[in-house]
């Protein structure tokens, strides 16, 4: 199998995105190819190793943002890609309907509270982008409000990056036909029935409105500091493989930095101990 190239799924800053031009069923290789399982295993081992360096160095934080339509695979991605990381340094944050307290603050307040501290990995299962998706599609706020949020979100993420947060954003691109299959399976499979929600079918009727909102989100908030990746998600195994590969590739660029920070801290601690 030829390994996927994460960079090929990255949205270049300034690019106008039309999801209709992407293929949610794209894949390289085949699920039953032994090299697929081997490649994913290697990436998961590398991720575990890199997490140890991240945690020990305490110079950066990693924020993984997962966004996509219902059944796109946010939960599955978390379960499979982060299966080998140490839970002491990794957690998941979800964003549902805002509470009364959250509504009393600006829309980014609850998000900022969940961002990772140095040494941590935090995964956003849905995110601050709900404010330019759900709130737009359901007309919860007027256009003049949600349209101003793209620049606000870009500024927010740029600030996080300046302060040492590495941001990886993944849009899980799912076809309408595959979503229908997954919704039906939730209802027919007893092991998945707990996920079934009648509201999911209602949201499906807004498919075109969501696709338009996704196009704008990807076009206006893929920046140099925090680019989006559009991940083909009809094939779950390929989705996991590409996302794991992308995370490892990005974190790998910091390996040298983290090792130097760890060595520097060790020398400093030795000097402090000897001075006592």
C-alpha cells in the first residue's frame, strides 16, 4: 500500500473550498491489506512516543479539532486513533447546547476553558465551529453575527498558536448515501441503538444548508497557523489512517525541540540539586 500523504488533504489558506469537488469515498489501498494495519500500528506507536516527549517537555500543547456531520466518525476517530496515548496527558472536550452560564458569556468563553495546558493533548469532539454551523443553519443568530465570527475564530486560534498550542483541525467528509446507511444501522443494530437520535434525521433534511456552511468554514478559517484537513470518511479505516498520519507528521516536527527542552530541564535540575 502507498501511504497517504496528509498534506494532500490540507486546505491551503485563501483557497475557496467546494466540498462537491471532494470524494468522501477516496482511499488508497484496501482495508484487508496487511500493510494498512501495519501502517496504522506504526503511527499509533509513534503518537504514544511523541506524547511522552510533549508531556515531559511542557513547552507546547496539542489541540485536535474534529468537525463533521452526524455519523461522520468523530467518536470512532477518538476511539481508534488515540487508543494508545496515556490518559493522564490526554482528554476529550465536547460542546453541546450551551448552558445558562455559558450563554451569559461570549461564545468562545467555554471553548477557551477547555484548551490544553502545556504538555497536554485535548481533542474537541465538535468545537467552537458550531457557532458558524448550527447557529447559522438554525438561524439562532443573525448573519451579521455569525459572519463576523470567522475573523474572531482565526484571531483566537492565532493567539493559541503564539502561546505554544499546536492546532490540528480535521473535517470528516461523509457522503449523503453513507450517512443514510449509518443512521439506519444505528436503529437496526442493538449495539449501536444507544446512539440513535430522531433529531439526526431532521438535521439530515438540512444537508445542503450544512454543506454551504461547511464550505464557508473551510474557506475562511483554514490559516497558516491552523489549517483544515478535509478527510475522506466513507471508509472508517482510511479516515483513521490519514488522521493518525497527519497528527504524527505534525508532532514529529517538534521532536528535536522537545528533546532539547527535556535535556535543558534535566541539567537545570542537576545544578539546583548540587547547589543545595
